[in-house]
């Protein structure tokens, strides 16, 4: 379970551009939930992910993962139990290393590194099995450089890399935004497949309302650092894109846009 309790975040404190984004922000994500998060630019979506992952500090409140307070843990310490796929396919992997080498790095996450070889060839078959889940034939390209793959292929490998070791949460940070529509659809289908097969808890930030409606078990809409819509289970299943657009438009009108 993930808990954000009474989170406070102020950007540029003490300056003329000071902005309080989160003031007493609260969110609980239960184990096994797949949460889609939508909202306009500046609503706090990515800031929320960064606070969870430790990329930026909260100015107040508590972040609990599995009941343990992680406020003081650095981001690399939190990533021992968190997998993250970024918007840019070039992030989260090394272009000048092969798929096998990238998979080996991901497999060693959280372990101490010594002077021994970084690749355990005995694990190669396991990596191939994991890549075969994608159905893209990447298990037959283990010696291909990551930089030689298409953006969609790199994102697919990153998805497997992020979930290769046991994790508590999968963070999807607009991970289809840089892809063409067809490739984005493929990656979303693969994401849903991986989340279900590995029984993961996932939080996905997206600007694609169709993905937010079609995928996941819960949908959140954020605005100005607040959750203005929270739909789960049957209520979410009965929600359409038009319903979400109506809320978006209402908020936009209230803001004078």
C-alpha cells in the first residue's frame, strides 16, 4: 500500500514566484490497483510521482510504502522497490549497451557491485522468457544495441527492465507520450499485460483520456494540486471519455480559459 499523508510542497519559497502546489494532499493506493492519473499541465501529476520516488522532497507530510515511512530515503534507495518507465524512451536504459547488458544491469538493481563480471550468462534464458511476454521477438535480439531499437521497442524493453526485480510499485510517467499513435497503443496493451501477469500495483500519468478510461482499475483527475475526481471499479467502468472531458471543460471554464 502507498500512502501520501498531508503532503505539502512549495516551489521557489521566499521568492516572488513562490507557489504552493500541494497543501494537505492525501492519497492512498491499495495493493493491486492500477491507477490512471489525468489533469492539465501544472496540476501536480508529475510532481506527485517525483515526491513518491524521492526525485524531489516534500516540504511536509509523510510518504509510506508498505507501512514504512520513506521520507528520509534517497531516490536510489526507494527504487529498490519501485520501477519507473519515463516519457523519453532514451531514459532508463543505456543506448551503447546490448539488450542483454541492459537486462543484466536491471537484474542487479539493489545489489552490491564488485569486480566480477556484470553479466550472468546463466540468467540469459530468464531474460529471454521475460522479453517473450512482449511478443515482439526481442528475445532473439539480445546482442543488439539498445540505441539501434525503435522508440517503441526501447520502451517495451524498459517496461520489462523496470519490473525485472520484485517491486512494490510500477510508476509510468507518460510512457507513451513520445510514441506514434500505433506504437503507443501497442505499448499500452503490453503494459496492461505485464501489470496483470506480474500482479503489480501501478500508477500511470497520462494525457491520453482514452487510455485513462480503458485501462486500470481506478482513475484520478488532478487540478491545482488537488484530486478533483476519483473513480474506481464499477464507477470507472461506467465512465466514458465524454464524461472526463466534461469535467475538464468545467474546470477550464472556471479558470477563465
